[in-house]
C-alpha cells in the first residue's frame, strides 16, 4: 500500500516539477520576445546610422541645405527633397484640416449614432484601408489629367504631375487619421459643460465654438500630428504622381521629389557607396522626424485621455 | 454689439449645414476611386487573368498568376513570423503593465508603428538582402512582418487588458500553472479581439509596396522560391502603372481591383468579428 502511495507521490512531484519548468520557460520566453522587439528597434536605428556614416562624414551639415542633387558629379544636397516633402505634407494638411475637423464634430457631436453616422464612420475607415499604390494609380490616370486642365485654365505650365497633384492625393489619404481621433476627443467633452452653456442660452454653434473646441483642442492637435506623420512618410502614392525631378520646385504646380520618393526611385540604382549612403541618410532624417512627430502626438493623446 | 437671437440661430444652422456638407464631401473621393477601379478592373478579370502569366508588351491578354501567388506567399510568411511574436509580446505587456522592460517595449512598438514603410525597406535590405547577396521573397516577408508587429502587439495588449483579473485568479487558485492559465483561459477569452487585430494587420500589409521595392523586388516569372525575388500584387501595380504600355496598364487595373477586393474583404471580416464576438465582461 505504502509502495503505491510513494509511487503516486513521486509521480505528483515529477509532474509539478515539469509544470514549474514549463512555467519558467513560458515566463522567460515572454520576457525574451518583448526584449527582442526592443532590440529590433535599437538595431534599426543603429543600422541606419552606421550605413549613413560615410555620407555624414563626407558631407556634414551641408547635406541638409545643399541645393543641388547630382549623383553623377557626386554632389548631394537634399534641400529640394526637404522642400518637396514639407510642401506636399503641409499643403495636404491645410486642405485636409477643415474636412477632418468637420467629420470629427459631425460624428462626435451632431450625430454620434444612427445609420448615417455608422456609414460615414465606416467610409472614413475605408479611406485609410485602401492601399497607397491604388491611390497613386488612380491619381496618375484620373487626378493628374484634371489637375492638368486646371493648370491650363490658370495659365501655368501644364505638367499635371507635381507637388499640387501629390498634395491632393495626400489630402484624401490623411483625413481619416485626424478625423477618427478627433471624433473620440469631441465625444469625451463632459456633457455637464455643454449643458451649462446651453442653460446660459448659447446656440449649438456657440457651444461648439466656445466649449467643445477649446476643451478638445489638444486632442485635435494630436490627430493633426498623426496625419502629418503619415503624410511625411507616404511613399508610393506620392512617387507615382510627383514627377520625380531633383530640382528645386519653383511653384506648387511644378514637379519635384520628396524624401521618400527619391529613396524609392534611386535606391536600387545607386552605383557608388557615397550615393547609397546619402540616400540612407535621407531615410535616417525621415525616420527621426516622423518618429518624433508620432511620439509627440501619442504623448498628447495619453495626457488628454488620462485627465 | 449683441446680435439678436434670430441671427445667432441662423448662424448655428448655417454652421451645421457646413459641417454636414464638409463631412459628406470627404467620402466622395473614396467612392469615386472605388467605382473607377471597379469599372476599369472588372472587365479585365476572368479565369484566364487569374491563372496565366503576364504577356510581353504588344500582346493583349495575359494574367497575373505570378503576382497573386507571390503576394499570398509573402504575406503568409510575414504572418508566420509576426503573429506568434506579436501575440507573445502583447501578453507580456498586458501581464506586466509597469515594469521597466514593458515601458521600453511599448515605446519601441510606438516607434515601429510610426516608421515610414520605405525606411523599413532600407533597413531590411541591410539585414537580409545584403547578407544573402540577392533580393528575396524572404526579405520582403521580414519587412512586412516588422510592419505587422505593432498592430498585433497593440490589439493583443488592449484586448487582454479588458479581461477581468478574476478569470486568471480562478485558474491559479485551482492550481493551474501560469502558462496554462494564459494559453488555455486568457487567450481563448480574448481570441476575437486578437483575431481581428491580426486580420487588420494582414489587410494593412497586403497592400504595402514601399518595403518590397528593395526586398522582394519583383519578378517577371513565376517563382515560389522564398530565397529568390518574387512578384507581388502591389509591386506589379506600381511597375505596370508607371510603364508606358496600354496592355500593361490593363493588367494593372485588373490587379488593382483584385488587391482592393482582398483588402476590403479582410476589413469587412474584421468588422463582423468585432461585432459578433465582442470581448465583453
């Protein structure tokens, strides 16, 4: 009898030892995998810095404000691309803000529920889901001819492709980011505040202008920053409609290049190591800028939602 | 100084109209694009289009079999890498909310989420393409996997955070080891949230082109070898759309419609999952 008991106990101990070991392995692998994501990001930055070192050493700060980009003669100045990126992104941002804020107010304040608001919400999400290469393709075949006829009418050189067409495509693509975040923020305005304003005799417009917008200001700003981050890093749609010339654009209707599009176009053709390294340095700058903008946006959201 | 009430109400009504007009206007381009792609692409798609190879310039017809299979393979391998890693990392983050590692990892996930996709391509070029001395489908999958990770991690973390602690405590009180509590109780309870995150991530990377430019590279021929360059739908659309030939444009329209349907279907499936099996306690 005691023999059986002993064997049973031994088996039990063996099983719990196995389970404890399994538990340890599981906990360790959780930690390891989380650590590996951290390592990926550190290695990511490290790779970019190492690979762009030759260009940083050879070109210094002149890299950022040099006005000519001429790989054949080993002259690398990224000012045209910086300008192209800033022009397309901010133009798109300025056009998109009225639309995204209107959608945020519409979905957050006027019609928070009901079939029409569901429909609009899903449509806005769909805009973000359509692949950027499809936007580029459509832009190239439909939007560019429209822009060209517009340019003919106002009397500038009718390129069609260029900064303006890219900005229009970007506008469509970045609306969802500010709109859906803005909607959450508008919704979070406490109803006691709104009711107090109504009780004082304010109209709906006055409530929105004097209560809702000031209260959700920082949240709306965060949405705009996320949109900006998206616009700066967007590659394919812009590459397809911007025209890809490495000269400084002389108007918003001229063709140009952005930081992302020059990498997309020239990376596989870069013959010399300095050329490649210069392209990677553009990538490094783009990476740092978008990451910082995204971080600031997320910080604001966190602060806003925890209050 | 003080405008009368009629003026104020009129202004309010005007503002409401303006808001409605602007928000309806933002969806117009979406429908124009969807209708245009359907109109252009629909006539090109048939059985022949799906199972044949692209024809050389000058010959009408041809299909996109290589891109279709390539896209499926690249996305499949990317999911194979990213889903287990992402879910495990999400579990760690929801289980350890305030450790130093959790905070750093959360920061890293945010950094990855904000990284422009083209930069992803550059880095993976040096990680995989350079050491292997060739463009390969594998490197494309790695780049897409890194893009998937933040979405999977975030959705897993957010879903598991919703589950009440009592679930876990009940399991532990019965003497279950920790890994069984997580894998057999916590994960199944949150499976719908995690699943919708995963599908959303797949939909997101299925249309990515920029990270594939210097990794999977594209291939005019049929290939299933993951160590060789491979064609994919977004790459084919980009290359053929920017070419100068009408036959290739036609192929690209068809491919664009297929890609669009694929992405829309995945998004709709996510919607249905979150609606039908919402994680609720």
